[in-house]
């Protein structure tokens, strides 16, 4: 590996599965001191073993702001201040507009938008100047899709945060960017409450709707996160990388 993140301290929220886990693995291989956070202690510890390279797993609930503070304090006590923060924790729930409840709306908004906002705000005392912050958004931040209204709105909101936060943190030269995936093969499909047959059919439908005729991989997304985390993107701030197999353009 090229060691683009050699001796950098990198925190990946939602690092115990999917894109977060793939990104944590790549960062560790690129020389970073990796810390992952998530809500499930069992999957966190399993993920840390997969990442290797002395990766640390810290249980933290994005809905409980005090646990975010605690995770940052543990990270800094172990490794020093943070150079890379990947704000990846999130939820997706596809629900028809007529069926939304206030509780469901609040859950999606609190995790994807409020959670991202305060994950970054609370990191400020623990970030090194010139740190890179990357938020996971989605191609749905600009596209309308039935049953995804609340989710899409939160992803548009965090796209906006990257611009505002970058402007506010200019003096510290902290860059905030977003990575917007399209349809990616992740465990999220298994959390939709569908049968395996329905999941497989849904994946096939989405793949056929994508110009490249397949879902993206978490490893492909990890490479995008690496670009934004490293000095390769030093001239980019408040920006967006879209990795969607061409679905937003073709």
C-alpha cells in the first residue's frame, strides 16, 4: 500500500459494517490508527478483529451525544488528536408518505441529520488543524424516489452541512466534504424487513436501472473515502464525490 494515511488518526462512525467497515480496513492498510464506533458491541469487536492493525472499537450511540464525547476522549487519550473523521453512521427506511409516523420521521432525522451535525460539532476540540471530515450522503440528495422522502431530505441536509462547515472552519483549514454513493451492495438490504426473495428481486431491479448494470461495492466506496481523507484531495472542500455507476448522469 502507498501509506497515504501513515500515522494519521482516523475515526469511522458506523465502522462495524458495510461501507464503514470497508473504509476502516483500507485506512488501516494505508497506515492509519483506526478507531471505529457503533451501537452494537458484538459487531464492533468482530469488525475490529477484521480490520486488524490494532484497530480500536468504541461503543457509541449517535442518538446519545454524551457517548460521542466519550468516544473522542478515549481516542485522543490513546492516539492523540484526530486527523480524519468519517461520519458514516446512518439509517435507511423506505416508507410511503401516508404511512410515516412522527416517531419514524424523528428517528431518521435524528440519526442521519442531527447525529451528523453533532458528531462533527463535538469533534472540534479533538480535531487537528487541517483535518479532513467526510460525511456519507447519497445520490438521493438530488433525486426524488418514492418512499424515501425523509431519508433523502436528511442526505440533502448533510450535503449542505459540508458547505457551511467548510466555510466556518476555514481558519483551521479543516476540510469537510461528502461522498454520495448510489446503489451499493451492503447489509442495509437485509434490514428492510423483506424476504430473501424480495431482497434479491429488489437488488436485481436496482442493478438493471443502473447504467453499469450492477450494484457498487463497499471497496469502491472505501477508495472514494480514502481520496477525500488524504492529501490527494487537499484542494477540495465543501465538495462532493458521487459514486453511483452513472445513474445520476446517464
